[in-house]
C-alpha cells in the first residue's frame, strides 16, 4: 500500500533529478537554472520568517523593521539575506537569460515564454518588496513607478487610483503591496515547475547547438554534483555579503522614514532595474517612455519568432558573437546611466544606448541568416 501510494511522487522525482537524459557537453552556464531554484527557496523561506514580524501600516512599517533588528533573534540576518538574495536572484536571472540568447535556447518556445513570464513576475515582486520597509526611496519609488500608469490613454488616471487604493500612495497601497509580494513568489514557484516540465519534455540545448539525442547521460550523479558545487560558489559570496557588508547594495535614503513632503535629490530604483529605468528616461514623451520600458523586457518574447539560423546559438557565428557581447556592454552601460541624474550628457547617452539595445534583438536574426547564406 505504501509503495503504491508514494510511487507516483517518487516517479516524478526520479524522472526529474535522477534518470533525466541530459546532453553530455553542457557547460557551467547551464548551472544557473538550478541556482535560481536555490535563490527562490532562500527568498521564500527568509520572506516567510520576515513576514511574521512585519506590520503593513504606514505609521508602523518603518519602525517595526528597525525595532525587529534588536528585538527578534537573527532578524537582521534574515533581512540581510532577503535583501541581498534579491540581488543575487537577478544576477542569476540575467545570466540565465544571456545564456539563452547566446546559445539559442529561445527556439524552445514554451520553455522560453514561461521563463519570460517568470522574469516579469520576479521583477514585479522585487518592486513590491522594495516598497515595504517604507523608507524614503521606497515611498518615492512607489510613487514614481505607479504614476507611470497615468500615461495610459483614457483609463490611466483610474488605473493609478485603483493601484493606490486612494488618491496617493498611502496605507491601502502598502497593504495591497504586501499581500501581492507575499503571493507572487508562490506563483513564480508554480511557473518554475511548468518551466521545468516543458524543458524536460523538449530537452535541453547544448553549447554546440546540434542534436544531442545520441550523446546523453543521466542527470544523477553527474549534474547533481555539478549543481551542488555551483550552489556553493553562488551562495558563498551571498553569505559573505550578508555577514561583512549587508547594506552595500542598498540605498542610504531608505534608512530615512518615507516622507511625502520631502523629495529625495535623486530617485532611483535598485540596481537590477536601472537598465530599464535608463530606457524609460531616454524617451522624452511619458507614454513613449512607459512603452519603451515595457518593451525592454517583452522584446524577449519576440526572439522565438525572429529569423532562425542553421545552427542554434552563436558559437559558430563571429558577427553574432560580436553583436551579443556588444549587447552585454550596452546593458552594463544602461545600468550605469540609470543611476545618473536626468541631465546632459546622461540623457543623450541613455538614448544612444537604448537604440543599440533594441537594435540587437531586431538585427541578430537577419545578421546570422546572412552568414548562413555566405557559408
């Protein structure tokens, strides 16, 4: 009876992490999928602990967060782990997406589409969580970002009031943001399971971009051990940051209570949103900026429908590789530009970089197709 009861679950585990056929030549860049699972588990666990000592109220949230540092055992550790874990989560996400772009993983449409949805939900959850401590940057970041919806024709004003729960960012806003921030990670976990289902159904890509159906090994123990080593190298720096410099990646303004009467000198989001923030500010029109901001991420959904090459990935396309590494440089420079004030020359620099960013996605397919014809 016990064997029959647990056999379906054990069968899923066996086919997922033990006997799964895996290409023999996948490299370290394929580790980030499992590392993102580790990050998600860390974020959910630390978030649950923090939620036990949090009060979603504009008069209390800031002081509850500060007071819990001294009154609750190891609360400082969980908050530092949660805050820095978000940064490491995005490092893993961006590297995972970059690997998919370089090795052509987007040809698996279902896997890629679910992955982009996960990226969007993680970005939404990170934004909602950043508002909860109710510091200056939290309050003004929420005000600025939610006000962007007012650019929508006809319904913009009503959408903003609906998001706020009133006529300004206030207690209703904080309460619903806390509820959504609590719910979204579990939605992401469910979608991650769907992501894995499609991946195992269609099979993994590999660095050569060719069929590997006749050259595979079982996932355990070859890649289980490899993923464990990768997790150690990934979690080690995270814990080092938590113990030795936990607020390195934070904004000092967020240690001041949110005040609607005092605007910070320079409002900016966390570093992992700065590339999109730079694209938003590069467009002089408000609605155009909002559209550019959304398209900066949604353009990833276009990749499965872009012109496909004879060989998956860019390993054998010198022009494509040069263009890809240019995109990496553009992404880094956009992150830098997003942290700068809205003044010259940073506005012009952001406009040029934004043009180059979007140009990559529109030109990489035709460029590699041209090389296919030349060969």
